[in-house]
């Protein structure tokens, strides 16, 4: 099956800034993320082939910005995975310092769940045991 499923593209670093009223702004560094559907991979900045989390979304750019913001009031599943792996609550600084994003665009919404499942199985990510025992920060 892996021969039929495309591999994600190059790693894209994310950066944060604060606007003049103090709100956090997350954006890709020297790149543009697509607005359409697809599968995204949160990967180690030190080794972009080391996948931390795989997710699917209708809007890649929006979901990645949300994930890297690490909102405490409504944490993303990736933030919960970070808590399991690092035994600490993530911040946008932590995510931007330690992780990059890779993605695969899908032409339609159909099929992206299957692609996400394939890559989660391939990497073993998105499971409690992966973060508690398998992920070495």
C-alpha cells in the first residue's frame, strides 16, 4: 500500500510573533501552507523523518497554525500527545523550537482519513504507548 500513497513534502519551519495587542501569530517561515484538505505531519526539527504526530484536516494551513498555537483552553490532540511525551504542557515556543510540519494535499476530502490511518500505522504515532515509551524527546 505504501507504494500507492504519496510521501509528504519537505519540512516547513513555523515561527511565532505577537501583534501589537499581544496576540500570538503563527505562520510558516519562508513558505506557504495550502488552504485545502490533506494530511499533516508534525516532525522533529532535528530529524524531519522522525514523525511526532499525523493528522488530517479540511484546511491544512488553519489546522497547523492552531496546533502550533497550543491553546490551553481547547488543546489539540497533538498538544495532548506532547504532554504524554514530555510530561509538560506545550507552548507555542516549544512547538516552534522543536517541530516542523510536512503535509500531503488531497484533491478531495474523500480518502484523507485512509491516508492518515496509513501513516499513523507506518510511524506508530498517535497512540498513548508511542509517546510514553516510543518517543524520545
